[in-house]
C-alpha cells in the first residue's frame, strides 16, 4: 500500500512539474502590432491589452519566428531597431 501511494505521488508530481511552454510561429513583413497580438492570442491563449490607439501609433514589425517561446517572441517584437 505504501509503495502504491509513493508511485501515485511521484507520478502526479512529474505531471505537474512539466513546463507549459507556449510557442509562437509567425512570419511577418511590415506588420503592425495591432495585427500581431491577435495571432499570439490564437496560438497561445494569452490576451494583451493596450491603451486606446497606442498600437496604431507603433511602427510596423518584420520578423520570422518558427516555434519561438513566447517570452523570446515578445523580445523580438519589442526590440529597438
């Protein structure tokens, strides 16, 4: 009985310890930020909010990302030219 309990506990810990990595795939040339974030939402489920027309005033972004982790993808989007 103790061995069964130990096995169940170990299995449940292994399942919960698995990272939930979210990746994004997007190839874009001169795409405005307001069109990038709906793609991120569709691929990862994360929602981004911004003030008013802040995204409309931003520069267009060119990037090529294939299965890039979300954090790295956001760094690519917001990097300074």
